[in-house]
């Protein structure tokens, strides 16, 4: 399931149509229908801000649950960065930063430069500086795969903390995987039972037809035998009276 398919699943959960969802997010009409596999960076930010209960880990990476379990109204804490490595504007609260500034803040916290980061992730040289509003979802996926400790929700809209507990994330993903595996097994069992029930129903219909056919044959045979017995009795009676 790709990002667009998960987004449509979220719309089903909300029980609203695409037009209403687009208006609530400030998206242009038909933007969801026209997207291929994922919304662009600008649309992603609008969606995330309009629906803070939606987990971006789930939407972009397919990890965890659709809805965030924690309090999604939480404010982003200040992030302390050593002045010697901080080359960003003097904005102590990351709520006021844009996506690129928050990403660069993370890169500096790793003791890396943009070029080294881009090379490690597999981005073209200078890509980060060319980003105007938000990274493309596919690029975000690459970053998340290489740097699983980066909170992508923090990077995109400044929600939560910059660094996530990778052990907890792995644990949550494993729990989610096991639950999904259990659900898949249950679904397989339900599908098999449905098939067996359908086969039983088909056999029952066939047996019912055979039964009706046998009853009809027995009825016809009983009528024939009754006629034969009646004729035989008439012949015996005639012989006795002769």
C-alpha cells in the first residue's frame, strides 16, 4: 500500500469525501485524484496541520497505527544546539523553523554537513538547499530509512522532539507487525471458512436436487407398481369368477 492508498484509507476512517477533505486542508480541488503515489511536500504539510491526529509515520512509511496515540496538541520543546556548530538563524524554538532549517539542525546535531548527509541518504548534491517548502515524500522515506532516529513529524511540521527513541520505535513496529500478522492469519482463516461454507452450500444444493429427483423417481415407481398390482388383482378376480 502506497502513501496515496493510505491517505484514502484515512478518508474512509473520517467518512468524508475527497472534495470535503481537500477544502478542510486548503488543497486545490482534484489534487488527491491527480496525485500518483503520494502528495507533494506542500500538500503533505497542509494535511499534517489540518489533521494532527494522523500519524505521518503511518502515512509515509506504513509504520505503526493510523492515528497518533499520544496527545497531538503538544508543543515542540526548544532544542539546544551548540553555537559552534549551529549555522542556522538564531531561532531557539523549532516551531518557527521551516522544514529545511529543522533538517539542517538535525544534520548539525549529527556532526555532519549537508553534502555528507546527502551522499549518505542518496540525494543529489545540493538537494537540501534547493528545497523550497518541503521535501518530496519519497526523499523523506529515504531519510527515515537511513536515519531512523529522526522524528519525521518534527522535521515536517515541528511536532514532538527531534530525536525519537529507536528502541521504542522498533518495539512498536514489531508489535504492529505481530498484530498485523495475527490479523492476516485470522483473515486467512475467515476466508478459508467462507470458501468451505460456500462449498458446503454448493454440495447441499446439489444434494437437495438429487433428493428431489429420487423422491420424484420413487413416486413414479410407486405409481407404476400400484397400477401393476391393481391389474394383477383384477386378473386374479376375473379368474376366480370365471
